């Protein structure tokens, strides 16, 4: 019995010693992920296999896209979670710095939807931008996904220790980033030259680490790693048949060094994984699913080595796994801002739409950040959250980098059936008179020379001050009822060949109401001239007949809300625009003038039933109060367009300015099917009642007198939509084509 107990004691002692030896010699596993742009999505496929086998990683190193994927993996996300995250990312928005439309103020939104080309113009010299994107969308995404680790500024304390490599532009040296703001560090490592602007950290101007060290295996080995798994998604050199453009040649030249370096580094890798990414480029984000699959297959090809490594890892994985979409809401207790030299704190907070000690959703916070960046007054807004001691909230520390570009040249082109062809040239100047002002002058050359001038002093939460001046003109057959009174209309006289010129000058003040509504009041001077070259006076063909040659003075108020995600092809959002004008004075041409008011409102709602199919339902109407004798400012329906002046409203099935009256109601419905990216087929219908005093007679609530339907095809291009619409009116029993090229202005 005593012998048996002794044997059992020795067996247990031996087993414990063996287990301790195994634990003692458990290999430390390092994971190095190379850069490669979109090809770096293959890392996710590799990580999914690593996780499925139970391989425990002790340190992660990455460069560029490898730094982005690696930092999230080190933050606690699994390969499967990363797959889900990146399936939801719109890489077009990230690469183009495309901020959500609803986040932009009305002024910035209008500017973004007019110009095809925008170039900095400082000291009377045109300069190209430093990059296509400021990277704000990427930074916001990374900040949200790593919010649960906001208190960690030493990356060795992450669930898995991590570092990444960036390049110092001024010295050409590699910089290891292993402390500080994780999102900012990763942004610096992934700042692909010409795509993302450089990032400044500790007074160093940093860009893509792949320029000097795209595969930091030696630095990872120095961290004490025994076994290194390496994933290499770099391109090899290509033949002359594939060198067909300047970017191809530049990429080939840049690859000389990295490919030569890999001849030395690849053999140092214990488990070297090389996905087959020859068919993809650094911007092939649209093929992300295929790229991830190549990473998975490449890892499966090394599955025996990975299994062997997994069997040696006896330690349980204790990494916290955060929610995929990060934290949903936050409480911001205090706000500190650095770098605001030309803009007041009220201006910045007004754009951020933030107030202290209030709980807000992260979505709302991100929308505010987008609103600030969308002003184009800042190259970047970097921020971090610090946990407020003794509370559940955070202190927000923001750093602004104001743009040095204060002048811009912009251009656009357009054609439509009313204004005909136009070339738009614009000059925009910020800080013209005050720190937070902006002045913009549009000159439109073409069939109808026009101009628009705007000046705005933007004060954020407080009342902003604006001035507008514009001149519009066109030549068109206009409904005779808009120009002549009933007793002046001749038998069979429906339309008159007329030239219309409108100059409008406004002074207004505007403020935000409930954050999203813009409320404004102001005064307006309008000079309206309508003449006909085909109607002779006293049988003298040299003298044109004037229907209108009047200066009007009015006061006005408006309330606007616009959350459409796209002006021309909305898939979601709400639109509301109401306007009230009180006309107080008219010059001598309008001898019988008496005061009157015109009120109107537009409401729209867009929603999607699938990724391809969206609907947009709209209703609008208007009426005149007071004296009814001034007809030139009455409502006139017909045609297709977005920026029609005065009280002209589009109505498919009828030519421009065909249906007139001092009051109207209109409803429309649009079905938009995106057959493939940026190509839209639309089916539309609109119905209206328009006449004098329809709200008095009750005609506004009867079946529509006028109907129009249209089938359209549109391509959304960088110059704006290119559209053709075939419309038909049952009342007229005839079809009308409408064409449009470019943004409306």
C-alpha cells in the first residue's frame, strides 16, 4: 500500500513538473501583417483561420492596412467580427472623404452640389490638394471601434500588445508607434500617399509606413517572439503589358525596395502566408469578399504548421471581445479644444452640435464631427475621450488643424432645356473680412449669362448673417396668363415668346432651430423684367414690348430641414422647405400695386425597400394673400429642374411655365431603381391643381386637373447627373423630352 502511494506521489510530481516545463517553454507567437491597401483585407481571412484553430497570438505588428487590421485584432476583435465590420464599411466614402449629406450645413451642401472641380487658389496660384481624402471617416470609424480602450495609451497594454510603423516624411526614417492615441497612430501608418493626407504626431509629419518598412518582422522579433506568423500581401513586379498608366509606373517603382527587402525578410518568417492577390489592386475594395477569401485559402495551405503551433499554446485566451459596432452612446461631461485660432469656440460647438453633460448617441456625435469637417475650414479634427473620474461619462479632448487654403477656384458645366448650356466659374474666399466668414462668386457663361454672389458670417449656435445677390435670365414661351390679365388675353393666345430677367438681392439672418432646422428672416430687393421680341409696339419691330419692368421690396421668413442622403437620387431622408414673402413696395411700372403675400411649402420623404429600389414621395403647394393684381410673381408649373427661380415649379408632362395661377397644390411620386452602380432608371408621376384662389373655391381638394408621367434614365457622374426623361400628359395627349447634363446651378 505504501509503495502504491509513493508511486502515485511520484507520478503527480512528474506530471506537474512536465506541465510547468511545457508552460515555461510555450512559444511566444508574433503576428506581422504587411501593407497593401485593399489587398490587406486578405489579413481578415487569415485571422479567421487562426482563430478557428485556437492559435494564441502574443504580439501583433503591422504596417498600413496591416496596421489597421492588426490594431483592431489586438483590441479584442476576432477575425469573424472583423469580417462583419468591413462588410459594412463604404470604402468609396472613405477614399473620397465623402461625408454624409445630412451632416452638412445648407451652405456647404449647396456648394458641394454645384461644382465638378475644386482647387486651392492661394497667392493667385492654383495648387493641387495634398491628398484625395483627409481621412476623417477612417479616423471616426477607428475611434468608435476602439472607444472601449480609450484609457490605454501604451499599446503593450492592449488585449494583445501591438505596434505599427509609419514614415517620417521630413527625414525618410521609419517611426515605430507603440504609444499614444491608437486611432491616430494607425491612421498615420495607413496614410497612403496621394490618397490620405499625412498625420502629425509629436511634431513629426508621418505617412504610410510601407514607404520604408512594409513588413516589420525584425522589430517584432526584438519583442522576444519565438515564432512569427507573417502575412504578405505585397505585389510583385509586373511586366510591361500591365504598366499602362502613371500610377502603375509609380507603384512599380515604389515596389522595387519592398520586393528586394522581402527576399531577406520572407525566410525569417516561421509561418509565411502569401495570399494570391495578383488580380487585385490597392484600391480593389469593391472586391473585398474575394480578397478575404484569398487570405483564408492561403492560411489553409499552411494549416498543418498552424495546428502544430496551436497545440503548443496551452494558455486559455482571455481577450475581451467587444461589441462589433462599438459603444452606442456616450455622456460628454466637458469639452476642451486646441488649435482654434481663426474660429470661436461657439462656432466649433455649433457645428459639432454638442452641449456638455448630456447623453448622446455615438451616431449623433459622429454626425456633428462630420458637420464640422464638412465646412472645409479644417484639415482634420482629431479627438479622444478620457473617462471622467467618478462618473460614467467622458471628457472630450479635440485638436483642430485649420486649413491653410482660404481661396478656391471651382468649375462646373450644365445643360438643361430652360437655361440651355452653361459653364460655371467660381472663386471662393474665406476670412475675407472676418475669421468665420466666406464669400463666393459664381459666373455662368453660355446661352444665358448669369451670376450668383453669396457672403456669410457663420456664427454657429448664434445668429449668422448673410448677403445674396443673383441674376438669372432665359428666353422661353411663357404662359400668357402669367403676363396678362384676363381682359387682355386674346382669343387662342396661350403662350408668348418672352425674355425674362431677374435680379434678386437679399440680406438675412439665420439660426439653427432644434439643431437640424434652419430658420431665417430677411429683406429682399427684386428687379423683374419680362419683354417680348416678337410683339411690336406701334408697328415698330425695333421696340420690344415690356410686360414687366418693376423693382419689388419685400421681407421674408423661411424654415428648412433637409436630411436627404442625396439631392438627385435620395434613398432616405426627409425634406421640408417653407417660405413666406410679404411684398411691401413696387416701382412705378406697377402703378396699381398693393401689398400682398405669397406663402409656399415643400415636403418630401424618401425611403428604400431594398439596396436597389427607393421611393421619393413629395407634396407642395402655395397661395397668395392680399391683392391679386400682380401676376408676374404667381405660380407657374411645368418642365423639369431643381433650381428654378421665383415661384416656378417643375411639372413633368408640360413645358416650362405652362400652368399658372395664384395658388396650387401638387403631389408626386418617384420610383428609382439603381440597375447598377450610378445608373438609375426612374418612373415618375405628378398631379396638380393650379388656378386662381383654389383654396377659396375648394378646388385644391378635388381630383387633379393636370397629370404627367415620365420614364427616365440617369447616370450619376463627377460633373453631376446626366439625365433623359420621356414625359407624357394625358390631358395634352403629347410627349415631351427633357434633358439635363451636370449639377444644377
